[in-house]
């Protein structure tokens, strides 16, 4: 292949980005949409029609993913005796280049990069897509410095040509990052990707994969038979939890690897007394169902109690009224209370109770096990924390992350300006008054509107939309 070649009558090859055993990567121009792309090209020699069709099916399923740690896959197809995968063009570098230029990474940075890759793998596994070739060279940094998984589906074709390759002494895939079950020739599973992630994390932390040898077949034998080295044997500044996580990921038993993934997602050891929760089981690799996009959040202004609970509250109020009338009837002959005392007592309004004074408003719900907000300030703080968490984890992206962060700051400023301890501000108790409702309504409405716009642009994950909408409703419950 050479510059100027046209794939499928559409993708003009411009300059090579890299070459490997599984094919070539080119910077190319999509002449139909007039944009620069990355194109991975592999030979179809040795692959039958069924295997080629499965590659295209799996690549197109990967294209349906919209995740901050998965590269955008635009197209997949064949051109003569070559298959190609068209992807988003990333600035890089790959993690392989990063380690080659900088050496072993700091434990915190390596763990964070691996956790991002684990999140991308989980998203792919949920729609039945396996990567099969996770390694530092297939983890690329985007313009925001986030890890993106690339080359989905390519390893399936290299597996299909395995007889031809091994006949000449070559090894299918990347031997240094191949799971024991793949080395035996067994079917790959999500746990196989997790093992490769463990090998990758070992490389990020120590500069080399767990097993090395002069011949790839010797490396495969080590994956099958030898206990993996501990990170702590190669460097002494790695936290114990991270050392244990890598050891779990490199377990010969695939079931054990889930504990390593959970530790990366948690970012440390479990809290004392906490019960470890393993990731949800991924569907079969044959599954290709695509999750539907989340619906936009409803324009609710406050939570309402269920009809049954309202009816029960109304009935209780009637009972209380009947009892009160009976008591007053019995006290008709009692002397009147002290006028001076009753005047001061009756002039002081009771402090509203957000759980009982307004039967049409429910208290804000707790978020992700956090303590339930007991006042407006706590509810605004909870909303601010949720937006910050989702922006850090990738649940919010691009312009939406910036917009929501700014709107939450506006909301906090409006609350601070309207606090009762400000000069000239009367106290309002546990709930806001009419002025406070008006002051906070606009930033809340802006947050809801920006969240819906972000969902339409694909910059908000379903879980982030749910969490932020719930936190917004939690603030509105105190207005």
C-alpha cells in the first residue's frame, strides 16, 4: 500500500502511522465527508467469508458505542483481499510510546490510565464486543489526555489466519499480552481482555510485560505454566492494593480477574467493613444488542408523592380534624388563656418541616449511598458533587461538562447571596421562601436545559443524566 491509494472508493491513504504483525495503520482522508481519519488495514488471506462477515458485524457494533474511553469507529469493510477499519484520528501518543519515552509511570498515573481502559472494556463487553488484543500500543491518548481503546475486531481476523501464521513459527496476536486461555487456543472471553489489561498495567508500572523471552512461543508457555511476577518485586513504591490488583488481573483462573477490575474502578482498597461488589457479568460475545439512548429528563419542577400516599395523608388529616373538633367541644367551658402569653406565642410561626408541612413535596432522595440532604444548602452541595464526579469520570463530556459546571457555580452563588445570615436577610428556616424560589429557579432551569442539550449531542451518559436529574429534583424539593 502507498500514499494516494483509495480504499472502497472513499478513503484516500495519506501517510503511514504504524505497522505491525496484524496490519498497517494510515492517516487517511474520508473524501465523502471531507474529514481526516485513521484506517487500519489487514490482509484477508486465510479468512473465510463467515469470519470476514463476523469482523464487519463486530466492528459495526463497536461503532454504536458512545463512550469516552472507546475510539469512535466510523466504518468497516473490505476492499479486494483487504479488510479495513475506519476510526477517529487521535493525536496520541499510545501508552507504548509513553512508556518508551518516559519510562515506568508513577503508580497513581498508571492506575488511572488502566481504570479508564477498564471502563472502555466494560462498555464494549456489555454489547457483546471483545477486543482480544489489549496492549499499550492499542491504548491511545486523545486531545484531552484520556485513554481510548482502538482496533476493535482486528484481532478476530488474525485469529482466523492462525493456521497460516503458526505454520511459519509466528504467533497470532501479541504474545506478551495474550491470556492463558487464548494461548491454549480456547475461545476468548471478557476475562481474556482483563488479563491483557493486567499485562498492560504491569508494563506501565515496570517498563516491561510480566513475561519475556527470545521466542514468542516461550512467552506463551510462561503465560500457561508460570506464576506471574509481582509488581512489588520489580519496584518498591507501589501501593499494596495496586500490587494485589495486578496479581488478580494476571490470575490463571479467569474468575479471579474480576477482583482486579473492581479494585481499579474503586481506585484503592475496599473501605473497612465494606462488602466487595464484583462487576456485572458481561453478555455472551455473540450478543450484538445496542443499548437505546437515554430519554431526555422530564421538565419536572418538584417531586410528587404517589396518589396512594396522598390519599392516606388526606384521610389522616380528616381524622385529626374530627378529633380536634371533639376536643374543642369539650373545652367550651374552660377559661380563656392568658392573652399576653398567647399573643406572643401565636405571632411566632413554626419552623416548616420539609417532610410533613408540604404533603405534595417529597424530601430529596439520597444519591449513591450518600447522606440524605436535610436542607437546601446540603442539596445544592450534593448536586455540585455529582456534576464534578461525572465530569471527572467521563459521564459528562465536552461543552456539556463546562456548561453544567458553570451553571452549578451560578446556583451556589445565588444561594450564597440569598443566605439568611447576610445583612438585611431574614431567616427562612429549613425551606426557602418565595424570594429564594425565584432566585434559584433560573440556574436550576438552565441546568435541566443544558443537560437535555448535552444528551442530544451524545455528551452525557445515561447514568450521569439520571444522577444529575435526581440531584436537581433534590434541590427543587426544598424550594
